């Protein structure tokens, strides 16, 4: 026969198990959490621009995060430490404060990146990142290929072309209409310069004179031919 005391103890154990199952069991993955940045303008997660491991079908501007802590340089050699690389993303794209002023986010991110060193096949080699500053207007381009490439490279932020359905938020432009609106032909913009703007923006993101928070696409992740296909798909005269 179990004593009253033993029964009581097992009830206590049961109720604390229930409490435990109601409490958040695991901490939210900081790479999937836009609120690690306190900026109310931020809609990005680290995982918006970076994959972990192989097999992500998206064309992503940022390098894989597994193995990143073991690499010897970052951002194509422009940044010397992994923490500096993360700080750039956190501050520039996610509009966070510098990581040393957000110690909690800093600690969570570095702990997570450290865990990812042990992902099987972790990518520890330096990842090349060629920034294209001199862009040429797109030549040719295949609309059908562009449709699929748009989905893989642009659609996970911008949503569907023309409607923006599924886009990250209202500040993520609807393509190509918002671009046409901000560059009206009345101000001397020709179709050719408009098409060139897509290439320019994709290559430079929110750097080199462009405002905003969009990331740049290096030539390693998106070739000039692929970009020309995307522009052919977005061509406002062909909707
Ligand atoms: C809007 C897109 C975007 C977001 C959001 C973003 N990054 Fe990045 N990240 C980039 C780009 C572009 C680069 C430069 C290309 C590269 O080196 O990967 C980069 C570079 C890096 C690198 C250096 C990789 C290397 O080998 O050069 C690390 C590490 C990194 N980011 C971590 C993070 C973390 C952690 C977060 C979330 C706090 C984050 N990033 C959020 C786009 C982004
Ligand atoms: C990581 C998210 C993200 C990805 C991926 C992305 N963009 Fe953007 N893009 C944005 C955001 C946010 C804005 C608005 C803020 C800004 O201008 O930076 C923007 C703005 C733009 C604009 C300016 C529109 C205007 O109002 O004039 C163009 C053009 C553009 N993107 C093209 C592209 C193309 C082409 C691709 C794919 C090759 C792409 N973007 C991929 C986030 C993204």
C-alpha cells in the first residue's frame, strides 16, 4: 500500500510536470526570431537571408551559417571577425542597436552559431562574396526562367510580383509597380533605365547610395544572366 505521503508527493510531481509542460519548453531559435532586434521597423529574421546546412532551394544573399564561426574572414574579406559580421547584419539590415548594447541578443546569437559548428558537413571555408558596383543594363533575359528565379531570389521577401501577396511587410516594395511609381517616366525615366534600376538595386541592396534595408546579391549567388531573366519577368511592359 502506498502511504498518503507517497501519494501526495506523486501528486506534487504530477502537478509540477503539468506546470512545466505549460511553460515554454524551449527557447525560440534566435535565428528565426525577428524580435531579437528591438526595432519596430524590422521584419527580417537571420534565416530570411541565411540558410543552415545544405538543401535550401532559395537563392540567398547571405552565406550558410553552419561553420561560420570557424571561418577566417567574412563578408568577402571585408570583416575580420564573425561577431563583427553578425553585428553588421543586426545593425544594418535588422535595424538593431550594436550587439554590445544588446548583450542578451549577442549571447543568444553567439551560443546558437557555436552550436552550428557541429552540423554535419558544416561549411568552414571562407565564402567568396563579390560585390558588383558597376552594373550594366540587362541584356536579353528569359521570362519563364525569370519567373522561377524571382520566386527563389526575391519572392520570399517581396511576395508575388504585381500584388505583393505574402511579402514580409508593407515597407517591402511591390515589384515592379512601386519602382515604377518612384521613377515615373514623366521625370525622364525610360524603360531601359527602369530595367537597369532592378539590376542596380539587386547588386547593391541598401549600400552605395541606396537607402533601405535590402541585402546585396553577390555574383556568386546570382549571375548576371539570372538577374537578366528576373528583370525580363518583371518588365512592366509585359504584364
Ligand atoms: C537582409 C539579409 C540579412 C539578414 C537579415 C542577416 N544577414 Fe547576415 N549577411 C547578409 C549578407 C548579404 C552578408 C554578406 C555575405 C556573406 O558573407 O554572407 C551577411 C554575412 C553574414 C555573416 C558572415 C558570413 C561569411 O562567411 O562571410 C554572418 C556570420 C552573418 N551574416 C550572420 C547573421 C546573423 C546571425 C543574422 C541575424 C542576427 C544575420 N546575419 C542577418 C545578409 C543578412
Ligand atoms: C531579404 C529580403 C529581400 C530580398 C531577398 C530582396 N529584396 Fe528587394 N527590397 C527589400 C526591401 C525591404 C525593400 C525596401 C527597402 C529598400 O529599398 O531597401 C526592397 C526594395 C527593392 C527595390 C526598390 C523598389 C522601389 O520602391 O523602388 C527593388 C527594385 C528591389 N527591392 C528588387 C529586388 C529584386 C530584383 C530582388 C531579387 C533579386 C530582391 N529585391 C530581393 C527586401 C528584399
